C-alpha cells in the first residue's frame, strides 16, 4: 500500500507539472502587454528608447529599423536577458538565449521577423514580434531543461536573409536545434472562426512540432481550430531552417485558408484590424508550445525525488529507448501529455521499441522494486 500511495503521489505530481505549470504560463499572457508592444512597434504610439521619447514610424528605413532594434533590445534586457546582435552583410538579427539547466547545448527557438515593407505593418509582423517578446517576459525568469532562444529576424521581406544567415551559421557550427517555432501574422481573423494555419513538411521533427501544437490546443482548451498545410509554404523564416535540415513550423492566421488580412503589405495594416481575442489565443499557443518543449525544471525534481539509479537514453529518440540501471525493472509505463497510458510492459527489459508511437512528448515511469522514476522524453 505504501508503494501504491507513493506512485500515486508521483503521478499526481507529474499531472500537476503538466496542467498547472504550463497552464500558469499560458494564463500570464497579458493582452494589454501584447497590444502595447504592437502599437509601439507599428508606430501607433510613441515610446521611450534609450531614454528618449521616440516614434517608430516604420521598420523599413535604416533609421526606423535602428529604433526598432534598440526597442527590442531594451525589452529583452528588461527581462534579465542579454540580447545578441548578429550582423551580416545587409541586416541585423537580434536574439537572446536562456540557457537550459539540463541540456544547455540543445535548444528550441521561438522567432518572428521584425522588418516590414511599409509604415505600420502591425499584423506583418509586429504581431509575431510582440508574441516573442511576451514569451520572453513570461518565461525568462523560469527554469527549463532545454535552452530557449528568443529570436527576431531582419529582412524576411526581401528573401528571408536574416534567418537564412542564422540557420546557415548554426549548421556550420553543428548547433543542436531541436525545433523552431516561427510566428507570422497572428492578429487577423475576419470571419471570427478562430481557424489558424500550421505549415509543416514531412521531416519527422517538423511533424513532431505540428503534432505538439495540435496537442497544446486540445490539452489547454484554447479557442482555436487548426488547419495543417503540408507541404507548407516556404515564404517565411521557418523554411531557412528546413533548408539546413532542422525541424521547424510556422503558424499564424488563416492566410492560406482564405481569411488573410486584406491590408497585407500596405500601410493600412494597422492594429485596428486585429481580432484581439484571437491574437491572444495564438499568443497563448506560442507560450504553451515553447514551455512544453523546453520542459520546466520541475520535472527533473520528479526524476531525482526517489532515485538517481535509473536513466534513459537517447532523448530525443526515434526508434527505441534504452534504460540504464543496475536494478531489476518490474514495470514500465508510458503516458502522453494528457495522462493517457500508451504502453505498459510488465517485465525486466532495458530496451523499449517506440517506433510506432506518434511524434510528440511523453512521460515514462520505470519501477524497480520499491523505487520509481518518472521523466519526460521526446519521440521524433
């Protein structure tokens, strides 16, 4: 009975991590914060940059983009992040890195482009930029197993130049980017049907990200209806990472589903056209997927709560999980993000075939005598 109570408490604790921690991050989304950022980036309202009251009248000219980059850097700095300027021949990317405590060399990227083609351009793409900044505001003070990169790209509008440069450099340096979440045009829902597009391809990592997005919508009751496009468009920054064989997706309003912003690429693209509740829901999705993938450190404390004599590898994995332990295994259980049991093995084995599992995030519970370990793994 004591063992059953202990296992129950551990499983309850895992469910708390899933339902409360991620949900708490989602609930911290502030529509006032999001709208304020969009209004300031798109030039509706003035703001203070380097202590001087300024108006970002556009993000096209050198002067306008300089104001925008300084604005972005100040916002990231205010969340105790250290912005990095990545310059290349004609532009400037801005990103900040939040180091993971368990897997510092493995990262997830949340990104958007900050450049524009005309004045205002609130939807394209001050909306995505605002959601990235909001993610930094909420998550920068939290602890995650995997590294998070908050990235804002330059010159998407003239050929994905900024993201292409970053992705190429990452590939050259053999960076272990586990997934890229690209945010593109989050504000317009003209028919109020809450549909949004997810662009993916058949790369297993990209499909895993797509499946995870759909799972987040369902698990946390977001008022959104997904429309998966595969093969997806290559006209936004996610495709720069596809070109370097990294998993990536882009999501945003139903542009390809027939409900795109009619003011696209014009000075009429202003926040007055936004469907504000819809903008908030897509921003919630961006927080939910990023926090889930990066894995709150609390799940590590679950693993270490009872024993450090069991470990699993590789993680992420595609075909099988190996369990390293000197103890005899009595039972192995795998559950999905909703708590549904996917697999139970009642025998002593150190290798589990997971090739038939759908791509996504799972918990594994390994019982060895009176000890139990619960940890998270990624099937890709």
